């Protein structure tokens, strides 16, 4: 049957929130905490905080986690002077990385520098396998040059082994506003690209293309559903296929106090229509998962995670 793993962080005012947490699910709808809701991995390098996780299964059946190297709880007040623009421009150029063969034994944390010092912070990485090129594309949000007023855009680098990376290139931008938090999935010859648009519109948008780095077209049915929501309150999309063949995109709701923040699900019976309908009542969470990625796992992997990280 299979199951699902959600790699995420928690929105808290203390540094323990900005670490790696796992949630698991047998059906993609009802989520369970792992390790009693305590961190699975903690950052001891860079800013000593990690956010915005992506996890992928490589073709050799090993796993890679990448995350933003950023500790808002630890550094926002003093280092960044309570200023998000300062974070954007001066934040870390590195991503944190861990690897595993079994999802329970993890390599030592590494820092991967994906942009040079002319860029701003490297935010919210995501990983997609390039079906045409046969390698992996790591894509993230950044500002270039970092000290400019240019809009945030999406950049990418290619890798075969997650050890060496190509020079960063721009994947996409939006001429009238910044875009962040890219998530891309592949289905039946199309890449579906979710992005957070800062303005015009002030919500998540969905585009579709036949080439990973080529031209994409906006999907208006997705806009119609997003227009029903309060604007400027959702970010960090993560999309995955449900057991019945439909698709779910989780959107991270941040328009409230920290303790009530977390993901909201939207379901499309057919991803090719782009129509994702809000489906809160069908899903349950043990607490507020923040900016992460959902990945399909096997029943054996689910059991191994539950056994290795038991709840008290």
C-alpha cells in the first residue's frame, strides 16, 4: 500500500522549532507525530537553525534532505535587526544537507554553498529529477544581487551526486513582483510548478510545462480556487499524489499567531485540470507542520521510522 513522510519544522519562538521534524501517514490524509514530536535532526553548523525542508529519494534508493540555513529565533533580533529585508539580502548562501540509506541513520550535517556572495539568502530549496537530462535539479529562491531592490526569483543548479553542482542559473521570475517557494512535480509528460507570488496575485500560482527548464503556462483554474482565500496568508506549497490517484497540494498558512500556523490541504481529482479544492475536513494533523516536503515511502520504511523514533 505504501505510506508518506513529511519533513518539516515547527514555528516557535525558541531555537528548537527550527530543526528537522518528521510526520508520517498511511493514507496521506491523517498524519501522526514521530519521536513524540521532538526533533529528528538538529543543526550544529552555520546559523544552527534549519527551515524549509525538502527530501527526495534518489534513483539508487538513498535519501537526501536539503534545508535553508537560517535561525530566526536565534538571530532575528540582533544579527538581522528585526528586519526581513536584511535576512533576504544578508542571510546564508548555504543549504544544510543530510543523507541516509534507510531514513533512520543519517550522515553528518554538511553545508552546501549554492550561490556566491553576490546573492542574497538562499531560501527554500526543492529537488526534482530531470527526466530529460537524467540528473537532479535543486531550485531555490534568492535575490540577485543581494544588496539590490531586484525582485526575488527562482534559481537552480544541476547535480548527479549532491556533491558537485553546476553554476546557478535563473529558472524563472515574475516581472511585476517577487516569487519564492518553488515546488515542482512531474506527471504524464508535464512538470507542474507551484510558486508563491508576493503580489499580483498575492497567493500561490500554478504553471505547467513539458520541459523542466523551458516555458511554462499559467493554470487559471488554480487561480480561481486561490482567489477564494484570504490573500497574502499562504506559502510553501508541497504537492504529492494520493493513493486514489488524485493529487494534494499542502499550503502553509501563516496568517495567525505561531501556535495556530500550519498546513492546509487542497485536492485535485486530476492534476491536469489545475483545480485544487480546499479539503480541510478530510485531513488531520497532530500539530502545526511548517514549511516542508511530503515524500512517498514504503510500508517497511514507515514501520522502521515508527520503531526507531517511537512516541512515548
